C-alpha cells in the first residue's frame, strides 16, 4: 500500500471539507482526520480563540507540524483548514482534492454563527481578496478538482472516487 492512498481535501472556508472527508472515510473505510480539529484539541480552544490569543502565525506553525506528521500516514481521508494550502510539500501527503465553489455560494452556506467563528471572514471584502488568492493555489496544487455547488454529499464522494481509483 502506498502513501498516496491518502486524500487531502482542500478548499475555501465553507466548502464542506470536513463533511466530505468524513463521508468519504466512512464509505471507503479510511481513517478520518481534520487538521483544524487536531489544533483545536491541542489548545482546547476554537480556531477564532486561537487566532485571538496566539495569532495567525502561531496557528500556521501548528499546521506546519501537522503537515509533516501527515506525510507519515496512509489510508486517511483528511479535511484541512482553508489556509492549509500554504503548507509546503502537500503532494507528499497524498492526492489533493480541491472542493471548488464560488465565493457567493460559500457565503450563503455559512450561517451567522459559522461566520463569526471564522476570523478570516470577519471582513467580507478582505475575505473575497483572500478567496481569489487561494483559489489560484488550490487549482495549482490539486490533483483532482470537484465542483461542489448544488450537489449532494453522495454525488460528490462518488465523483471523487471515480477520479482517484
């Protein structure tokens, strides 16, 4: 079994990385991991609290440690944070699956509470700039690009399976 049987889900906030990675892991018998959850568990804080208390730089350092850890794993379905794409050597983790959607579509998916828990969405104009920057990176680094707009979870994971077999 090669290390490349990991799937690393990337995409902007609100695209469903955690939901899709978990559903994929369940259906295809993989281990489910969520990079944000690992960091939240370590600090016993929500992401926005980690940003407030320790700053974004510290958070990215934690992501870096996790990225290196993920290089050692196999048979995983991994949800990453929206900014995880900035980490180096992601291809060493496994197949990178970009869950793609338009900015307005993603905003509509998030309720008030979810928006308030995402520090980088506090200012919509800045969030749009960040979105535009990240989309280029997602597209460049992805092995597989799946448009998620108006699709069921089942349809999305079937599309992914077809692409990565």
